[in-house]
C-alpha cells in the first residue's frame, strides 16, 4: 500500500517520516518531490573494481548549470534530508526528468526502514542535458510495512550509508565479503 498525501502528512506529524526542508507544494497525491542538491561527483578512474574503494571527485554545480554527458556515471544528491522510521521509501524519477533523458538511479531506488540521510543519485543521461541545483529530480513514495522490524537500518553495525552527508557517496561494495 502506497501512502496518500494526507497519510504522508500524518506520518510527518507523528515523526515517522522526516523531510527537511519540507515544502507543502512538493507534496503530490501520493508522493513527495525531491530536488537535486548542489554537489555532483564522478569516479576518478574510468574502470571501476567492485573489490576496491573507488574514489570520487566532488564538484559544485555552477549557477548556470552543468551539462551531463552520455557514457558517464554521475553521483548526485538530493537537497532533502529524509528519515523514514516506519515505512519503506522508494525514490523514483519524475516523468519530466525522464523526458529529458535523465535516469536518477541505476538500481538503488528502494530505501530501508530506518534510513536517515540525503539520497545519493546514480545519474546517467541519453543525450547531453543541462541540469541545475535545486531542480526537481525525483519523488519519494512511501510503502506500508507488514510485520515488525527486527533491526532498523540506522542501527545496523554494517550499515554502509548512514553517515549524514550533503554530498554524493561512492559505492561501498568493497566493504562486502566476497
């Protein structure tokens, strides 16, 4: 079950969903619009290795925008910091974003109950496109959870993406044992 606008507001009032900054005009019928933060990052190396800590370079999006290029993976970040304590958050691209040929996530659209942070975006594009800090980039949808949660994401010892940040975070795959 996806939460409606009224239910999202009720959960914000209860403190089980936190969105900072929250703007009422960003609340849709059953979602909340999130915006692109001012930082992007790209990997330093062209060939990535899943067993190695692949380093990234952060840069700020200029006021006149930044042109994304096809064939490059960009890591972006949401302007909004969120906390979700009783629901499963899903981040999806907006149709307006998709119609510009922009994908905002490769595989990581689902958050965990207990995720408390900004969202790192895995941005790619079909053709060159200029983007801007603060532009609407996606929407959060909240799903009801059935059953009790044994361990919230923010209390797991092995939670790799729980350090609060306003910048994109690189892959932490290298921390896995395989």
